[in-house]
C-alpha cells in the first residue's frame, strides 16, 4: 500500500494561504507605533506615555468588557491595543487622562463593536475616537504644549489629572502648531524642525524622519498596500505645488504641506488600514488621491488648520462605493 501524498485532495476555500495573520500584522504595526511613542516621550516628557496609556486602557477595557465571555479573548489579536496606542498618538501632550480614556472607549465602542467587530467596521476606530473627542472637547484637544527641555522629562502638566467633567488647572505654556502658525499668522516653520520633531503638535506627528522610516519598513514588510500612502502623499505634493506656484504668498510650499501636521502619521498608520480602505489596486489610488486632495482643501480653504482626520473618515465612507466600481467583473457577466 502506498503511503505517499494522494493524487487528488478535496478541500474548501481558501486554497491559497499566506503566513500573515491578523495578530502578526497588528503586532508589527503596534511595534512601529511604540517607536513613535518613544520619540514622543523624548520630545514631551513622561506625560506622553500616560496619555497613550489612558487611551489604550479605554480601548482595551471596552473590548474586554464586551467579549469577556469569548474564548479565546479578542484582546489576543492586538487590534484594541493598536487602536488605543494610535488614538493616544493623535492627542496633545497635556490632554486630560480621563478624556483620553473616554476616547478609547468611543473608538472601540462606536468605531468597531457596533459594526460587528474586527473586519466589519466602516470607519477607522482610532479616528472615530479622536473625532468624538474633537466634537466633545474642542478646547482641550487644540491646546498644544511645546517640547520639554532636558530637565523637564519627568514633569507632569496639571491638566493631565483634571477631574472628570470639571475644568482643570492650566499650568503649561500653550504653543501654536506649525499648521496653526501658517494658517493664522503666515509663518512657515523651517523644514529641519519639522523633520526632526522639535515642534508643538500631537504626540505622533512631530518627527517626519521617523515616520518616513517606519513607512518604508512597514511597506517593505508588505504590511499595507504601498499605493495608499504613495497616492496620498503624491496628491498632496502635486496639488499644493500647483497652488503654491499660482500664489506663493498665500499657499505654503509642498515640502511644508508634506512634513507638517498629521499627514505622515495618517499616511503610514491610518490610510493603510486594510479594513476601512479599498481592496483593489485602482481603488487604492482613488482613495489616496481623495484623501490628499481633501487634506489640501481643508488646510488651505477650511476653517481648521488641519484636515487629515476628516479627509480619511470621509474617504472611509466612500470605500464601499470605490470597491463596488473598481472590482473586475466576472467573465461572462
């Protein structure tokens, strides 16, 4: 009797399997985000770690609460932890911890669980959490702190520990972000400061050099579709370059538009979300171009200095339609 492989094997789909798994992909993204957190702690002090920890606790706690009876636990896929860390990195350095925790709850609850869980959500959960905080606490989320000096690493702003639903004591010096200076005071921050992170802003957006390196690393690891960040950045560069050429006194140059604000952070960690972005190559180009165009239009012609969050959420809403119109039709249909 032969004991070799059978000539005919019957099985169900899928027939092509890859070694990549959801926990593995999430773990790599989480590791990259933690590197951004280390730079944020270097720039803004240990308080940055507390803000991200609070947002992560809200996200992971909500995931655990609604899935505690399941075996194995949903927390083992690292998606809730990744959502919490990414949300925390979009917040200001002195953001009250209870607000960050509430943002994590909203991100998982409104951005993921009510849609049916992982893989079913229409919008990026971390951005849903930030959009909730933007609408609920507009003053706190637009109050920025300058980078700390060598002696201020262990200092903690009093606003971090503000009591819930009460006004906290403001003991930190507020500073404008490069986008705010450009929009309201016509001051363009030098590229060197944007590149190495010695600026005010959200925790994860202040080092363009690190974000570029992480984007290249994750792209080389094939964690995301390279078309998504490339089309986003190209569209921003081209449209802002045309507008700067037509009116250089009122429109910043493309280099400033690319390296300032949350564009690079969004292009590396948010635009590349495989659940909320198109699955076709042509759809990826359409999605990225749409995000880039909306970012430029909101920044230059809207009332807010930054538009990355809204641009990505709007294109998330368009993703099902993009998928529908860019899928190849089956032969004979």
